[in-house]
C-alpha cells in the first residue's frame, strides 16, 4: 500500500473544462490528495470550482500567479483563501512589498494556506528569459527571486526541478519547493523546457510535484497517478 506522504507530494493539474475536471476528480478521489486549479479552469468557473473540490475532500492548489500592485494582490489573496485555496501563487517579480501584501491577507484570514512565489516559468529557457530583458541566467534569476520570496515571508517557491537542489540549500528544510515540469520517463515534454522525472525532482529537494498531462491525458489516469506516486514511495 502506498505511503500517504507519497500521495501528498503529487498535485494533479486539472487544466481542462468543468466536465472533464469533475470526471477526473471523481476518478482520483481516494487516490490523489491535491488538485491544481489554474487559469483555464478558474476563469471559466470562478471560486465555486475550488469549493466543489474542497467538498470532495481534496486540497486545492490555486495557481493564478498574481502580479499587480500590492493592494490588488492583497485583495486577490484574501478572496482566494476565502474560497478555500490551500496554496496560492504570485509572481516574485512583482516585488517584496507585493508578496508581503499577499502574505498579510493570508495571515489576517486565520487560515493555514501556503503562499508560493513563481520564480522562472518552467516553459522558459535562457533565450526566452533574455528576450524579457533579464541578463542573468535562469539559475541566477531563480535564486534572486527565491531570496525575495523568503524576505517577504512566503511559504516557498515554484521553480523547475533543475533548480530544486539549489533552492533547498538556499531556503532551508522547511520551505515548500513546488516543481512543475515533471515528466515520467518516456512522457512527452509538451511546452516544458526544464524538466526532470518525479523521483529525480524529489531527490533534488522538491516538496511537491505538479503533474498534469501525463496523468490527465493517460488512458487510465488513476493508474498513471498510482504509478507516479509509487515511484516516490
């Protein structure tokens, strides 16, 4: 039988429409512990989809990547945790005051929701980062933004598994390091550039793995989830 901790580490990304999301949630009930609600699903369904997944017994990673002035982000964070989100995200490039505003909203809510800073998107590489005007390399940028998140008092960061070891050393043993860009051996990369296998990501220092299409597009999503979780057991 799989260790509960292995199930806790895998966040299944439901980047699909309502009907498919509810079908997948129903199938994964009793197997997965976490579901990710991103922009595709949230913008279509609103806070209600978070509430539905909570009622079904899941924890919800609400990945909306807030990036605005501190006042707006504070209000968005407050609304997100009121809906029931257990983890929320914001872009670290929004700056320390912006991240502090989000953290203040969570603290004032009385919930135990975790706050995560997006460092460099896993779809980006050195070339695409340079096109945005950032002259330092991906690793340096991730490190600098993670340090800002730590200064702001956030729970952790989102980064590719390739930066997980460096981030674990930088942020310490208690920080959350959530890694998209995780692909089982043989899986298609899709739009991801900086990837690793599930076991390699955990070994490097990741606390949670965000995995979407290798599970949700599998012929048997439950079997795919169980296989990935077993690799971490």
